C-alpha cells in the first residue's frame, strides 16, 4: 500500500474516505462562494474530510458554443480565496503544462483530466509543482494501465498522487463502471478515488452536449464505498437543471448530506 499523506488538512489513506465535492464549473464567483459555504457546513455536520472542487475551464466540451468558465488566472484566484477563507483545500483541472505553475500558487490538489492522463509533459509539469496530483483514469484505459501512469509520476519525483476511476467507454455515447478496477488498482498500491458523477455520463449523448443518468450516481457511490476506495468525487449543484455544464450528472445540493451519511455508514459497516 501507499504511505498515507495529506492534502492540506485532509488525510489520504486514513480511517475514513475523503470527499471531493463541488460544482462541475466555476459558473460565477458568487455561485462558487455559495456552493463552497453550503458544502463546508455539510462537511462540518457530517464530519467528512472535504476538498472543494470547481473547474475554471471546461476545455473539452462537446460543442464549441458551450460555456467554459472564467479561465485559469481568475478561476484560481477565486478558488484560492475560498480555500483561505473557509480553511478547506481546493482542486481544479489543469490542461496545459503552462497552467501547472499558475494553479499551484492557489490550488492544493491539481487534477489531470481523463483525456490527458497520458500526456507526459503535463504530468511532469504537475509533478514538479510539489502539489498533490489527482489523475483521472482515461475512459480508454484498463485499470492495470494506470501502473504506467504511476511509474511516470514516481520518475518525476512525485509520490503524492491519486488515480480516479471515472468509467470506461462502452460503445457509443455510454460508459460503464467496473467495480473490479477499484480493487485491482488499490492492490497495486495506488490511492484510488471513485468519481460517481462522471461515471454516469453519456458523452455527447444529447447531440450538442453530454447527457447522463444522474440518479445512478448515488447507487455507484454506495457500491464503490463498499468495494473500498480512499476517496469519493461527486459533483454537486444547487440547481442541476440549470447548470452550465454537466447538469444531468450532478447531485442536487439538497440530497448530498443524506447521501454522505449513508456512505459513511456503508464504509463503517464494510471495514
């Protein structure tokens, strides 16, 4: 197994899984603050280790006309201020090697998007920031292919990294989650996160946008916790029907506290 480490004040490899929660996109500054405050209050009530998530640029949207976000400089500023004020670590995606150093000034956990998980220059730039790195497993990869990604990170001097399972391509416009992959990756000594909301996507399923089966995200989250993971990633929105990105997959804010309580109960019953 890996040696436990911290993402700021959040333990990885501790007795309880940690949770990455937040909206898909940084829609507005006010919205980001509202979501962060709400989720921090829920985290405090439930006692979960919590990392706040929002993306400053949705760079791989289905359509060229889709909302992307405020961009790296503004997005990282907003997230950095949220982190300092609420005393919670924050995470966001980076898409280029040049963004790694900029993000590392404000962001505790740098996330590598699934489509870019084998981009060696990006992985190296992220590793060299000294931040913890979360690498989304590509939809095109078998779980054991992540060993090569882990070898790259270690070669670049980074031992504090995570691998996130987020579903595997299953024909056209569909993903499937193989719970065996969680076991196999953890058996290799990799810290494993399960992304419950992206795993229920239907990429391009709405023609000009991604669809999804959001009602299945809590189902898969419960199964993942029972299988055994080090953390859970779930996108949460106060109004998913009007979200500017990935609305069909996000968990309504009003339901997340009850789900977290159930997930903690499953974890304690199965470990």
